C-alpha cells in the first residue's frame, strides 16, 4: 500500500463514518509515526458515564473511540472502517 497523505487525511475531519455499526463523526486526527489514528464521536443517543479524575461519575458524555486508520500489518485500511476505501487518502 502506498503511504498515506497527511493533508488528505485532514479531509476526514467532520465526516461521518460507520464504526462497528455506530454512526460516528471524525472529531480529531492524531498523526503518529507510521500509524495515524482517528478520534470518533458516536452520534445519536450513544452516551457513557463520564468519570472525574477520581473515578466518580459526573455526568453523561458522548462515547468516543480512538481508531487506527490502517490494519495491524499497516498494509490495508482498518476493516472496522470500510468507508475509508472510498476516500482518496494515499500519497
């Protein structure tokens, strides 16, 4: 697989993707050395209890996920994000 283009990855910000059956929005892009990550926020009523620094529940917050763009071998897109194959993200 060709290397990913960081500028093209930025086009994913704000887009909706399906992750494990949940409709999510891309809210952040984390560029690690060879494995970029997407931070996704689940849409709809998917909320989790948010703890404070002591582990006490303080309220409900949207569920978020940090997901690798590539699979474990870094030679294909993450199979949990099948829509990535439809975007032009390669250099």
